[in-house]
C-alpha cells in the first residue's frame, strides 16, 4: 500500500489593528543593517505594506489568548509602522496584514525569526539593472528612481550603464561565469563584438583582472590625461562629434577619447591657429608640434632677447607680493605643516611672481627677420612658445646691412609697403607636426608625407645618445683636440670664418622613438650643455682667455663634452651603388662604436633602455619575441606565452622582460654578449690596428647584411 502523504496546513492571515501588536523579544535581529527605518517608513507610505507581518497570539499565565499579538518576524516593518503612527501619518488602530501562527505550535518562535532573515535572497544586480531599465523606459528619470529606492543617482547610473555590455556577457555573469567587477569593466566600451572578443581572450586566462579588461578595450584610444586631449579639451572634441568613453565605476581621469584621428586633427588645427598668431610678430619660420624631437634646436643660434619692462603698477604689485611671501615664510618658519588657506595663498603668490619672471622677451626687428620660433605642448597640454632661434643658412652675412634686415622684417609685417616692381616678402613658413601648412587663405597642400621610421635606426639612435653621455662622463677617453675651435662651433659662437678647419660632425637622427628626448642620457646631455653655456663667454677673444685660465680638469671635461657630439653609432642601410655608406664603412663604424662602449663601460640597461611594445616587441616577429623572452626570462616563460597572439604576446613579453636586463642584438656589444662567437669577430685594417691599446680590443659588431635582412623581414610583415 502507498503511504498517505500528510498535507501541510498554512497559517491563516488576517488584519490586526496596529495597537494590538507588540515586538517580540524573540526577534533575532539586533544589529542595524540595510535600509534605515526612516527609509523603510517612506517606502511603506509610498507603496503600502508589501510583505505581511508574522505574528503569534500572546498567552497569559493560564495559557489563554490575551488579544495581543507579538511580532517575531517583521520587526523592521513593525518599527517603520510605529514611526508612521508617531508621525500621525498612520492611525493607531489601522489594520495591518498579518500571518498568524499557532502559539502552541512545535516550531520555536526564535526559529521563525531566524528563518525569515536568513532565507531571504538578495536581488541579483542583473535583475536590479533590468528593473531600473524598465522603470526608465516607462518614463521615470534617474533621479526619480534613486529617490524611490533610497539610493544615490550614481548607483542608478552605474546599474543602467550595464546596458552597454553585450547580452552574451550579461548571461555569463547571471550564471556566475564572471565577477561583477569584471562585468563593470566591460562598460567602458559600447562595442559588443569587441567585448565578446576580449572575454574570449581573458575568460580562461589568468590575465582577467578588471584593469586588464579595461586596458584591452581602450588600447586604441587616447587617455583624457594625454597632452593632446588636454590641449583640445573634451568640449571641443565632443562638439566635433568625437566620442569619449567613460567609466562610472572607477576614476577614469577624463575618460578615453575614442577617435584618435579626429583628436590629432583638432590638435593640429589649434596649433596652426596659434602658429599663425605668433607669425604675426614677423618671424621667418614657425615650427609647431605636439612635442619636438630631441636635438631639433641643436646647431641653432639663440637670440639674446631683453625682458619687457614692468609697468609701474606691475612693479608695485611685484614688490608687494614679494614682501607678503617673505612675511608669511617668516611667520610660519619651522612649522611642520602649513594651514590649507596659507598654503593656497603661497601657491597663488608663486604663480603670479613666476608670470612676472617669465614675461615675454623683446627682440630686435632685424633679428626677427632671420629667426623663428618653436611651439609645442607640455605634459599638461599647455602650449609652450620658444622664440628667437636662427638657422645657419639664415645668418646675416657681413655684406648684409643690419638696416636691410630690419626693413625686411617690417615688410613681412606690412607687405603693402613694398614697391610693386620688387619681389614681395615671403610669408612666414609654418610647419605643424613636421608638415608645412599653407598661410591663411591659401588652400594648397602639396607637402610630402613624413617618411616612416625604422626600428633599427631608432635603436641605434638610443645607443648613440647613451654613448655620447658615457663618453662625456669619461674625459680621459676623449682624444685631445683644439678646444677653442670646438667650443666655438658647439655653442654657435662663430658661424664661418676660421683659420683652422676642424669640426665635429654631429649626426642627425633620421629615425627616433618619441621618448628619446626624455631618456636619462638625453636629459643629462641637455643639462650639461646648459650648465656650460652659463659660464662660457660669447666673445671670441674673451673665450680664448677664459679657456687659458681654466684648470686642466675643467678643460678636459669641456673637451669631452664637445667631442661627445661627434659620436655616430647609427645603423644606415648599405647602398651597393656607391652613394651613402659602404658595407665596410658600416663595419668599421660599428667596430669603433663597440670599442668606445668597452672603454666607457657603457651599460645601456643602466642608461634607461627597456624593451616595450612600442620600441621593439610589437614591431618584430613572434619568433624574435619568444627568443627575447627565452634569453631574458627563461625557457619556461617563453613556453607560457607561445600560444598567444602576437599583440598579447608582445604585451606579456614586456612585463616579463621589464627587469631582466635583456638587450636586442643592435644594442649588445661583443665583449658583453655571452652568446658572442669569437670566430665572428670582424677583421680590421692596419690603420685601425694603429689605435691606442685601450681601443684595440676585438669586437663583434652587427653584420650590416643581417641588419638589412632583418629590416626586409620587418617590412614584409
């Protein structure tokens, strides 16, 4: 026989006047958590009591019902109703929906209270998002939704931002396939296909942190902290239909500018307008760009302008601020920390005094006619204008009267003053980002596109700068030369006209990475040049006397600085038809460079070179990447990334090689290269063997044919 299933009986429900209810001492909730009683009361006032109270009759000592009911489950709702009664918004005898259980039942009253609290499942964020979206679709604003559910508008916006996430990823999250933090990271992009592609890459990988997801989704965008973004501004960019990706869940530093080409165009247009304004001052040329290449000002003579005189009001204001600054410093001398107001005031004074100190320079009109200016952006996106640089070909010769140059400058500013039969003065030559731009009103644009840079040239440019710095720091390595002539040429103190034709040829960098000018070696060279320039007399006779009076150590240090500019360790493509450098010439150059590396103990890792996606790993084949990781981080690390696509492999290799000290072949020297094969050493000519002993160590420079082969492989990719 089948056993009879015992039917359960549910407790009855009925309305009980509020003044017949009391809070049970068996209610297990003691700690305040979740929505406040006040907010819950407002919710009941708006929507009514959504969930009934659970009550039991109160019995007297004889076990008879007293007519009162205790509330073991629903204590917070009871307190909210009690608050509404106190506020006279609810009658004391108002009927309250209640589920009444048996006072003599087998289930303990504490068990009922505990079950009611722990069996409650919190709402899933996806359900909350869908509910918020439905409410907004039906006409409620974000602020109205936030007020109705006692959350901030930011919470509503964050939940609704999940509408940008692919439905496929929402389903994966709903099935606990990813964390909420990962899901929120995908909201920085609106491209569902790209989101799904990224998840396929990181979903089963250990590289699945939210920041890594954001980086992959924004790798083709520009951060809002970029100098271009700050220069153009979000308002102008969005007015040109540009899209900025925002992250409502984390600090995004201005978001991500999605259309890089549009941002570059807007920055170039704004730079052009600024360049045209500066050109109205009469300069012969203006060169503008987001940043200026390292060494662009080398070989140019800097005009010595005169600071504009302060007006009487500015002079009085300058003295007042200086006195105030000194008074505040004296008052708070010895204080460990300044009050915020005082610290802010000192900052204001410093900014104003700095503006007075950096007031514009005044130049002679004759000098302006032959000189130009550079315009670039600093790291904050603010334009920097450096005026008064004269190119060698624009130097005024002795045969050119000074007043003629001044007249030429005036003609540039007012071309209508020229004789109709005389050729009109040329307008200011303006280049923006390396490309010439037409003057206002001239729409011709026939400028050639810039030549693409090559990886080997960039690497050897870095090596050349580092080697110059190493040589300058080792004066004993530099050969003795005629110091007066070298100083004159290095600091542009003489332009032609010398009885001693001795020169240091300074090689230019046809290709260089964007960060070359910020490398430790480049910064050290620039600072050293500036320090010497502050002490060297500009007059030729005075320079001779000054050099004669210096100590031997000072003369050697200055000599090393001047000679270092002649270092040329650059790779150049061999031309078999005679023009340019020959294969033998390149071998000799690289051999000499390696000798200098050995003599100066140059370590390019200490000089600041690290392999990155931009400067190497992203521009070579997967085989080169794996070989680099194998040598720098070991076979196991190489095997771990062998299955990745090239872009992901390059990024991971950058992390693995960051502190490994690994260098690519063009940056390694034979005496430091553990893989060097002595049989590969390059034979040198008898003249080379006549070099001093400390430069005569055998070396193995890069084979030019191998370099050309590598360059061809890269081009094919």
